[in-house]
């Protein structure tokens, strides 16, 4: 059994603490912190070979994800890193030239961003072709590598650290990568609708504004959190023409809107979203008026899981009623108040998903997910549950 | 396994400490608690022990050190904490400090001060130590620091939550208060506790604000009934202040004291008001039920059952290979450790949230015809049969159910069909047979069986007749238990009378407990009466008074007699004596301390001397044969001398001379002289207490007086080589003990040990005396109540110890 040194234990509990305290404001912060924790875990704990390391990380996965849902960023990052470990070990085992494919894949989004000028569909075809190949290979190759679980630490560790650093950089840049797309999507004098506050979307608009694109933004205030107010303020500071509208006005407004750009909490394997409450509303209205709904989502938001249930309650979490009914109200103990935090938006209502470097249709998400993560890791959350 | 390494780099400047005092010091509630074998902090709230919610909050707030101060049930709390995730997973350093003899918050804090744990500012959670909140408390430290920066004399910042409605359901009688504070700086100027009570009693809903306050040019703000979070941030000075002032029992006393002595000590108190966020300090049953429902209704988000269950589950799977070795006990757990382990297993199942706030833990079987209305939590393994209607109910594990609303049901409860249960707490292993109706606010303690078609009145508390007094090394708990049984079984005439005269909640009547009448032919259990002030526990009446002012639901009890309330003077204690009935010759000296609303009542039972100032407290009537007035008078004189000796501390030789002088003045024999001296020595602490109205523990005071003055005197008169005087003294001590079982009797071994150490008593005389007693003791023990038995067992253990110690020598 592998041991985790006490410093790393400490780091992990600190991380859990921070998650619990909601110290991380942006999703990218959580992503980076998770990578950092895993780097520490890999770097400082004792393990002999890749198989053991994978076991180690998997054993810690649920603890790291404590209190978050199964489609959380933490799980996604862990899955991605597990995939990196598998790739690296197979590359070491089978020599450089066979490992080239996974390497390209891993630097997938990077290559894409470098070849930004290229035609989109061309890249897509190429990638998908690569993807199928390597996937088949991976399955074939990794079986012996894992059963004999023998890629020793000495060989694996430096390589792994290198790719982890690369991954870290990639996450850090993901917001910027997405925002570069904005020029292609936001055209002059368009009316754009967004919902609430999202750092990714804010950056998206910021980039477009910095390129002297003129456009007008409508921000839905997202009751009862009213994060839309913050968004509107931030955008107004950038001299973007902003209007705040109530959530209920979305249908009335929709006919005038050219485009909807929103963020999301996570992107499920079927292309559906779990996003801020009110998004479903918005998406239905958009569908009715055939307004395109674009979703900005970094790669770490792609989750290989599906909805646990189609019951809208099961995939949601419910906040304190205090947002709607003040605690000092005398009806506090007698009124039922329901405050859902998220909406599930089915993939057919989503037009385009903008992730680092390119746009994809929601129906293509399952492909991306299978490239990002290894199939064995998709049941990460179930692993510990069965033990207990 | 306790991670001692603290994450020091986390917040470098200072270690954030929180002190939780896990006792409500409410005697009624403690009575109920003692019958559930679980301390309040481990009572389940939606599948988790109450304290987990608090610790979760504290860890969320970044608190690095948690100090739990427990007065009772230390064993349970310790074993829970050791087995829980908190000590295993978190670097947060959790310490458990047992304060067994503490009878008030002040005692606990004095104990902490002696231990010297605390050097920084700390969060103090009093009440029950269990605060439910979804806010982070870390900002309070900064807030207090700011207050100190502005005003370096600030020692404490009290925390409240504004409520705009007095009818708010989170307010109970015992938290009501009025604050007068500076609007800008939040400095506290006046603090009036028990506002409701005050109003009801004095018929004049007014209070006066001292004129000086307006002279300070401050902008005053009065707050009527903010929600008391029972939370404060204290400077370490607070502990020393508590140590310096023995009369500070509660925070209320402390704040009053600090405000009163402001001109002398210059200490100030500030307050902070939360405007948003959910807060609830669970310190009575009403709030316990409210907390359960509020959590189900997600007011405490993110502290909701599914999050906490997840938390527990994951850490369990990581940390403890040992957990798998403990087998689940199949049937009703008898001994405490097993019971605790089952409780730990609660958390192992994930909780699923469903529409209408319905939580399902683990595997449950739910009949199609059952109707879950709203706000229901169902524990793992529970069977819900057909035609069951559930609303606002928490059900523990492995229960079978019927028709329930607004209730909390613990583990292993079986409820048969056609029962109606509303607003009840039903503890572990209760069986309710078919057709029962339980009244509102009933409590069924562990192991009770309610027979067929029984209808219980409101506010009934049923306990199982067989209380397993678990002597797991918890002195206080045993005390509570024995006290309770003593109340039920050894019901002396006077107690019965007092009970009749004072029955308040309508349930207390003098009749013998008829189990079958109450709980049915096939039932098991008897009613627990809560409103009896035990007569022989009168060493700390005011304290007792504060402990019994409110019932377990936190509502104010009707007074036995309405104490006359001459509501003018604030600081001087005006003793108004009201006799409650000549038969009892009971005196209630109620000190109408009006500004504080702190009504203290001293019940002094004295059979012979009914002089109005109640200066001598002699229970001699039952014990001694016929002591004439002269001896009484003489005793009084001796007592006065001793008191003076204690207070003014003259040389002991002088005191002895004085006592010798007294002897010829009154006609007393040598034997009577020694008896009187002994009696007075043990009455002295009470006297000192009565005089100064400070009420620390009687026993502590006894030791104090003994060491300071009376040991040399005893030694002088009761010489080691004098058999007669030694035996007389011991005999007199025993008489005293038997008269005051609660305070002296159960501590006999400690007293004897102390006096033996001080060479007052010689070993051979103790042994001889004991031998002479032995025969009659054994004859007596059969029909004696528990406290008597405890007295004898304590005595026996001491003598045995003495013997074995001798052999070792």
C-alpha cells in the first residue's frame, strides 16, 4: 500500500477546506488547485510504478471531491491526469514513436490553437481520425502495461511532471483561448444576451471589446443571486453597452436578440449542460425564436458522466431559502421555499459549444470526452461507493 | 491518531481557537438527556450528531483548534470524537477537556483558565456548544480585533442575529433579552436578560436606562430580543476575569459584572449583529426540533444532510480499516460503547434528496400506499408500511412507522398501526403499540414501551424504569441519574408536599408511579417529573435556580410562588422572604435583582430555626436526639466565630481561644461541644456562601474553608489519640452526610480522604468506627435509595482503600 506523506495529507485537507469555504471564486482556480494537489500527491508520495500511482490517485479522488457533485471539475481533472499517466506509461513502454499519437492528442487543444488560421473542419477531421486510431491503440497497448503494472517511478515521474506542467499551463490559458474565439462569434452591432456572471463569458466579451468590436449586451440578473449585476458592472467598466433585464423578461426580449452566450458549470457527456438556474428557461425561449445559444466551456468542464436521473431534482442542489425569504421573517418556519441552483439544459437546445480553440456541436461532445479521459476512469465516483 | 501538527502556515498570525462548552446547565434538560444515554451534542439531527454540524462550520471557518469542554457524558463524547472523521481527517486539533465538577459555565471557564490552554483570542460557544450556522465565523476574529484596536479595554464581543419579530420561532423564553448599545461602535451599555419574564412578572413592560448613558453623548440603540447565538469572541482576559470573580456563573453574570465594574476595571463589552445568514444555537428541545426541520428545509445550506453524509462516508472509507472489523450489533444495544458504534454507522449510507424535501438514507422500504407529505428524513433500514402519513419528521435507522408529523424519531423505533404522533421526540429502542396517541411535546426516552391504545397528554416525558446507570467513570452523570431515581423512589413526605404545592406543568402529582395506568397494561416506563427542586441539594440554590428556571423546551416555568418583585434597586440584593406553607417551613429568599432580571431563589429548609434571615441552616432535627436551644445557640455562635475566622483570617490560636471562651458561656457538654464544632465546620462553607451570595461549588468551598481555617481547629479539638472525640466527630460527620446526601453524602470518600491526609482522623479510628457501623449498615442497605447506597459504597471503597494502603505499607 502506498503511503501519503503527512505534508501531502495536510495539503489535501487544506484543499478540501478551501473548497468547503468557497475560497475559489472562479472555476479555473479550482482546476489549478486540483492540478497542484495532484502534482504534490504524485511528486511527494511513495509509489513504485504506474499501476500503484493510478490506484493511489483513485483512492484519493472521492476525498478531493468531497462535497461536490459527480460532474465536478475536480473529478474531471483527476480523470484527465489519470489519462495522462496511462499515456505516459504506455509511451515509455512502447517507445517514442508509438507514444507520439497520445502526445499529439494530449496537446490537442494546443495544436489547434497554434493552427488557428487553418480551416476548422479540416482540423476536426484530422483530429477525429487521430482519435479513433489512438483509442484503439490505447486499449490494446495499455492492457499489458497495466497488468504487468511496471513502468517504474524513475522513468515515469519526470515525464509525467513535464506533461502535468503542460496541462497546468493549458488550464491557465484556457480562458484566454476561448476568448480569442470571440471575434468569430460576436459580429458588429449585434445584440447579445447572457445570464448572470461568468468569468469565461466576461473575458470573452472583453476580448471582443478590446478588438474594437461594437456590440450590445443584455444581462439577465439571475435571481436570487443577482450575479448579473456584477457582470453588468464589469462590462460597463469596459465601455460595453450593457442593459440589465429581469429573468422573467427573457421571452419578451428574445425576438430582438441575435445571439446568446453563456457559461456553464459543467458539460455532460451527451452535450447537455448543468448551468445556472434560469438557463433552461433561456434555452427554451432561444429555441422558440431560433436564436443561437453558444456555450463557453473550457476543456476541464467536460465531464464523462451523464445525468444521474432525468428527474430535475436529482441532478440539482438546493440553496438556503434565505435568498428569497429572510430568516428574520415570522413565516420562516412555516413557508416552503425552493431555491434550485442549477438547470439541466438538454443538448438539443444548445447550438454550439466553444471550448479552447474551436466550436463543437453538442452531439460531438462525447467524442471529445472519450479523447480527454480514459474509459476506465469514468466510474471514479462509483468506486468508493461500492466499497462502503 | 490525533494529528497534532497544525497547519501553522495557514494563517500565520494567529491560531484560531474555539471553545465549545457542551452543557446547557439546564437541570430539566439534563434530566431528560440522562435518560437517553447520549449527551445533547451527540443527539442526532437528520442522521448526524448535532456537534458535527458545529465542527463542520468551524472547520469551514478555518478554526485550527477546537476545545470541547464537557461536564457530563465525557466518555461518550470522547469515544465519538476518537472514532469520528474529525480527529482522523482534519489537521484541526480537537481537544476534549472534561470538567466533571463544573456546575456552571463559569466553573468550566475557570477550569480552562487553570489549565492555561488559551493565550489568544478565542471563540466561545456556550449554551450547549452547538451552533448551527451557514456563515463563516472567521471574520469575527478580525471584528474583535478591530474592536480592541478602537478600545483596548474591550474584552468580549457578543454575537447576535437580528430578528424583527418577537414571535419568531427561533426565540425561546430562555434567550430573550434586551440590549442597549452604542449605535456606531456597537459598544454594549446595558444588557437585560429574561425580558419576557420580567414583563410578565412586574406587569410593567418598562425598564429604565441609567441617565449616565445619555450623558456620554452616545447614540444609543436598544435591541429587543435579538437572537442570542450564544457565541462570543473573547480576549484571554475573560478567563482571568472569570477566575477573579467567583460569582460569575453565566455569560449573563459576566456581562453584568463587567458593565457594573466598568468604572473600576475599565473593561468593556461589544456586540456584533449579523443581519443575514442562518443561526441557531441548539440548547433546548424546542430548538432541537426546529433545527432538525430547518436543516431539512435547507436553511443551513451547505450544511445539509446529503453533503454531510458524503463527507462522513468518504473519510470513513479512507481512514479506518478498523471500521470494517466492528460488526453491526443486531439487536438492541445495551452497553454504551456498542450503542455509540451503531450511531457511527449511521453516517455510512449516502443520503438521497428528493422532491418536497424528502431525504432517504441508504436502503429503505417504502410502501406504495405510504404518504410522505413534506420535509421528511428517513434513515437507513427503515420500513414505512402502508397508510403511513409522514410530515416534517426525522426517522432514524431501522424503524417501523405509522402516522407521524412534526416529530423526531431515533434509531430502532417501532411504531405500530393507527398511532398518532405529533411534535414528539422518540429516542432509541422505543416500541409504541397500535392505537396510541401521543400528546404534543412528549418525550419518550430510551427503551420505553407504550401499550395499546394509550393516550398521552401533552408535555409528557416517559423514561424506562430500568435506567442502566452506566458508571463509565462519569461522576456527574451518575449523580444525575441517582438524583433522578432518588426523586422517584425516595419520595419523602416533604418532597411530596412540596411537589403538590408547586406542581407547575400539570403533570406532577404526588401519587405513586403507576406504570400501567400511564403507558398501558403492556407498556413499560414511567413519567419523569421535572419540576422538583430537590430539597437536600441546597448548597447552591441560586445556581440550581438558574438551572431550573426553564424547562427542557426552553420555555419559562411558572414560579412556585410569585416572588414579590420590588423593582427598584439594581445592585443591592434585597431579600424578600416568603413562606410557602407552614408545614414545610420553607423559605424562599428571592433576591429581586431587577435590572438583571436575575431572580435568585434560595430555598432553605429548616425545621427548627425559622428565623427570617435564615442564617443558620441546621438539619439537626432528624439526626440528633434533642438538642436544646442552648446547644443551638452555641452552634450559632461557633459558626459566627468560624465565619469571622474565615473571612478576617485572624490567627488560628486566637480563634481557638475564642471558642474555648464560648464553651462555658453556654451549658454544653464536652460531647456536644465536639459535635457542634464538627457540624459548624461543615456548615461553614454554606454560611460563607449565603453571606456573600457567591455560589461556587459547595464542595470546593468546603475544601477551601477547611484548608484555610478549620483544619487546625478540628485538629485541636479532635485529637488523634482521643478515641472518644474521634468517633464522635466521625459520627457527627455521618449524620451530616445522611442529611445532605446530595452534597456531602456522595462525596464522603473525598471528604474523609482529605481529612485523613490532613491528619485530622487517624486510620484506626476510622476503621473502628466503620466496623461499628457495618452491621447496621448491611441491615439498612436493602431498603435504601440510591443516594444512600452510594454513600455506603463510597464509604466502603474509601475504607477498603485505607485497608489496602495499609497492607502495602
